[in-house]
C-alpha cells in the first residue's frame, strides 16, 4: 500500500499543497514550526479520520477559512483509491473515488498507516486509556468487525451507566431491562477481548527481533495483555461465565458508583524487557525503542492478515534515537515499504539509506524537493 499523491487545501498552515511521493522513503527537512508535522498529521487524518494532535477538528482549518480539504491517491495492490476528507465547522465528509462514505467503518482501512511521534514516548508512562487507544486504532484498521463492535460496545456501555444511575435513584426501575443491557455488553466484550489478545500475540511474535536489530542486543521484549478481569482462557463460554459472575457479585458496588467497573473499556497492557516492567525499571532509551518495536511489529500483522504493507509515518524520529540506532532503523524499514519521515536534518545518516529517497525542504508552509 502506498500514498502517491497528497493534496491539501486550507489545512493548518498550507493554503494549497500538491505533493508527489515516492514508493520508498520520503524525508521532510526543516526547522521546527515550519509545517513538517502537518504533513504527517494530514496523512494520518486521511487514514483514520482523526487527528492525534487536536480534539477540536475545526483547528485543522487554516485561520480565516471555512473549509479544509485533504486528498490522497492510494495504490493498494494495483487498485487506485482517491480518498478525500472535507472538514467544515462541526462537520466532515468522507469520500472514496468521489462516492460519499457515511460510515467510518466503511472508510477506515483504505489507507493503513503506522505512526510514531514524540508523544508516543508517553505510552509506557501514561494512563491505560492512551494504550487502549493505540490498540483500538491499529486493530480497527485491521478489522471492520472490531471497529463496529467497539462502537456498539461503547454505546451499550453508555446506556448501562445511565441505567445504573436510574436504578440507584428509582427502586421501581426495571431490573430485567438492566440485565438485558448487561448481556448485550458481555456479547460485545467477548469479541473485543479475543481480538485484542490475538493482536498482542501477533505483536509478540516479532517485537523482540525488531528491538534487538535496532539496539544490536540480545534481549527478550514482549507485551503483556492485562484485561480488566482475570481471564485464564479466551473462549466465549469461559469469558461469558466469568463476566456474568463478576457483574452479579459487584452489582451493589457498580450501583453505588453509577458506572460499569468491569470490561474491556478498562483494559491495559505493559512492556516487559528481560522480566522487568519498563514502566518502572526501563531507561528512557529502552522505552523509546520498545515503543518503536511495538509499532514496527504491526507491519507483519497487516502483511499476514491482509496481505498489505502499511505506510510508516515517523514524525521527528531521529531526535529520539542515537546515530547508530537511526541508521539501523532506516536499514530495517527499507524493505519494500513506504516511509514518510520528518526531521530537522539528515546529518550522520548513512548515504546508502538515502539513495532512493525523496528529500523535501520545508520552510513556512512551502515545500520544495531537493
């Protein structure tokens, strides 16, 4: 999978931008605050319909403009897809080949991306919600079933939480209706638990090898999945019986709290290097490369599951790695996969790694290929 053209109109600091990208490595060089990260953000937004930098999407529209347009030409196993997102105040329109797409689940996965940016360094240290979000983004690109199930789960979860508050204040409220909601929640939870477990198992097949190749070490790195409830066997009946028992035993506790305290919406995972949890015992360098290895392990999953290779998006990646690790990383990603990198310079980068690269210079929203 490749994105061969990117067109922006009134997006961030770009009035109008038309970019032709190579199938291999694309490097955007420039000082900070010139618009490099906006390129990464635009491609990410085109892929998953969300920005990783802002909550209010109106901020994506250039100041004093009413609408922003992001377009990309994607080549997917010889099939050409023209993706477009129009962003207006409090609204956005998705389309593929000029056909409007109403549901996000029918749009997402037409451009598959894996991104790494400096904020990802907080994945290990930050709250479980950050880690869950990463899982949700990546598995949603892999499976429409997961995305639809997750959306349905969140709707049912909201309804269940609201009804818990009703039950707490109104003794005449229908408990049978609440049990029906709970059964529906469990049905969706089972799918989410199983797909997250499967995904992390796939990651663990390759994450150690990637880590050792970048660091030139021989260590054991893996991701430990930590569901909110203790699950010994990931089969439907076991999970269902386990959740029913937990909900029954904790009904009063949830009633008093007015919220659902158990389920995949409270899952977590951790990074373990040589039996040490990196959140507590890892150096910053180990944490950086562990997160990067986690991201790169996803390449194999998309390739095996969908027979597709994602587009890699690396925002300011070089500043987070020493010179040796930079060059090992570039050597690693040069395996028939499109990579888009932003950086302030390319000093000390092996010239062989740059042989087939497109190098662009970014200055105040203007981009010129060197």
